[in-house]
DNA sequence: GTGGTCTAGACCACA
DNA sequence: GTGGTCTAGACCACT
C-alpha cells in the first residue's frame, strides 16, 4: 500500500481515511486480523502513537474490534461495512457535484467532463 | 453568497476556495472590483486579517490585483482565469476518481453511481 | 525615461530615487527648469499628488528650488549635487559590500564576481 | 546575530533576508535544526506571528522544512541552497550596476570606486 | 513544547 | 477610506 501522506494536513485523519479505503476495497476483508500497531506504524513511517490514535478512532466507529489478547481485527459485520462505504461514497459524490455546480457546470457538463477524463485514462 | 465555513479545517483556505469558485462561476466577473477587505470579512463573519490572508494568496496566484489605495479587482486576464479553472476542475475529477477506484469501483460503476445521483437530484 | 515603478513599495520614494538619479546623471542639469507637476505626473502615470509629494521632499533636501511664479528648477549649487551624489554612491557600495560579506564572500571574491558580470554585460 | 531591523520597511521581509543570509553563509548549515519560532522571535525582539510569517515564506521557497511537531530545519538540498544563493548574488550585483549606470558611471568607474572602497576598508 | 491559526485592535502610508 | 503590517494573546492539534 502506498501510504501517501501529505504534510499539509494532520497525519492521523489521513491514516483513518486510507485504512477505511483498504477496508472498503477488501484489502482488509471482514473479520481479518490487522498487523500490530507497531508494524503498521513502521510500514507507514509514522509514529506508533499516531497510528494508535487512528485505529482507536476506527474502533469508535465500529469498523475495527480490539481483542484484549490477540490484537485487532476488522469487524465481521458486513452490513456495517457496506453502510459506511456507501455513506462515504455518497458524500464524495455529493461534495464533488456541489463544487462543480458552484463553478457553473450543469449536470450534463459534469457527466461529460468526467466521462472524457475516464476515457482519457483508459488509453 | 452562503460562505459556508466548516470548523474541521483552517478558515483561510476555505475562503480561498470559495472566492475562487465565485470567480470561476462569474459571480465576480473578470476586471470587476471586489468589496473592501473589511466588508468581505464582515460578510463572511471572519476577522479582517483572515480574509486579508486569503486575498493575498489569491493575488500571488494572479487571480486578483490590488491597487494600492483603491481596493482590489479580479484580473482581466480571461485566459489566466480559464486556466486556473480547468486546472481546478481536472484536479477535482482526478481526486474523485482516485478515491472511488481505491474503494474498488471500476470506471463503469463510477459513472453509473454518479449518473444515478445526478438523476436523483433532478427530481 | 522609463519610470519603472514597482507596486510592492510605495510610489513616492521610488519617484524620489528616480528623479535623484536623473539629476545626478545630468539628465536634469543644474539650474534647469523642471516640467510642471502635472506633466511629470502624467509622464510617470502617477497621481499628481504623489508626484507633488516627491518633489516637495526633494526640495526639503535642497536639490530642487521652487519659484513661486515660475515652477521648479534644479539647484544651481553644483557642490550640493556632487555631495548628494557621492553620499548616495557610497551608501550603495557600502550596503552592497555588507550584504556580500554577510554571505561569506571575501573582498577578492566580491571584486571577481562583479568583474565577471561586468565583462559578461560587455559582450 | 545582530538582527538589525530598520523601520522604513516592513519587518517580515527583512527577517526573510537576514535568515537567508544566515543560511547562505553557513551560520545555519544544511539540515541543521532551527530554534523554535518563539525563541527566534524573542531573539529578534519581534512578535512570534511576524517571525512565523517570515519562516512560512522561506518554507514556500523550499529553503526550510517544517516537521509538524518537532520544529523546523534547513533543507538538506545543498543545490537548492546554492541556486538560491547565486540567484540572490546575481540580483544584488545587477541592481547595483544598474543604479550606478543610471547615475552616469561607466563600467571602469564602477570598478574603480568599488575597488577603492574595498581598499579603504582593508586598512 | 511544537507549529498553526484566529481574533481583536491598533497604527501607518497612500490618494 | 483603502490595503498592509504588527502586536498581544489565545486556542488547537499533534507527539
């Protein structure tokens, strides 16, 4: 995983976002065990405290469970994952559309520009 | 103008973005005069210094000119505005696509979900 | 005369400097009559008040005389001009040397780099 | 460090210049850690915000890196420092020559006056 | 303790 | 009245 972290924003929300993406995309499947905090921190070249904080936040949201003895794992509640995922997707789309509309694009123009960029990327 | 400022991010970049949107959408046409810093700050319910910071950045980027004692105006360089606008549009789309792909959507799925949301909004 | 005025600094000191240079270089010889404030302002594309202010300052310094009825003229006191000039020259050189020394150039290096740039310009 | 700040010009560009000089002269070597904003501000007898502004500009220019919570350091990119330095040197010389020429000095005269002042300083 | 942001309020130069 | 700068002081997020 690339772990592209930019320094113009706090690290830990970036970690949260990227771990969420990995859960939603199935890189970390439901029920699977997560690496240790230390390993994940090292992998992301980040202070363990920071990674810890990100994981704690994900646990609050219910995406991750902590087992006293055996580390952390992704929740097995597939519906919860699905819901979180579609909530995020919807929000992404909504924000995107809003910005484009504020710049004066109507719905057809938005669809056309995104289509053309997708086509461009295919080549 | 709504000036919706969220508290999870510094204010001044949000001001920059929203003023850019107003320039790109023609709310502030090329060459038009801007209100005084103090007026804009009051309108956005923000400290004049904060608004000043945003405007200073926009001037560095060339979208705004300041006339020492007679206020600021939008640049008359329509091409510069156009370029900035398409750069922003492209970046928005690119970031959006990237996130969706990281969540496992392929290009058809992306187009379909956005289309369905656009259709939903139409009603 | 080019009248190159930059907008990152107040206009009137720039006017002062440039008029001084024109006096020191003989563009305005000792005793010669100056154009009217309005004409000079128009020539420099500047508000007449601003030009007025610059000229007033030059008069304070003694480089310019105002004759109630017949406009302004350069002082006839050639020594005064010479003194101002050499004071300015010395200051320019002193500031220049100081900066170069702060950057770690010793005197030989300073002479060499300036010589090479002069040689470069000759070609 | 003397931190000589004159009141005829905004403080923060003066801070920028002087810090640049300290970087170029090796007072702050490449990769070295800078004092905290507050310490530097106190040292220069300046408000922390003002110092912050100067440092932020230096970071934009790439001469300084900031590490979110552990202070700032000079870039380790020696070439970038070298380039900035020679750009500054060239600009200094160019501006100096231009002014001297506008006052009617030809190239020999410029070299002679600066040589004599250097010789004078040696004694 | 670090950098970053924001506010409030003041002063200045300019036209 | 305009933009620009500066100060003082506060709060926040992060490690």
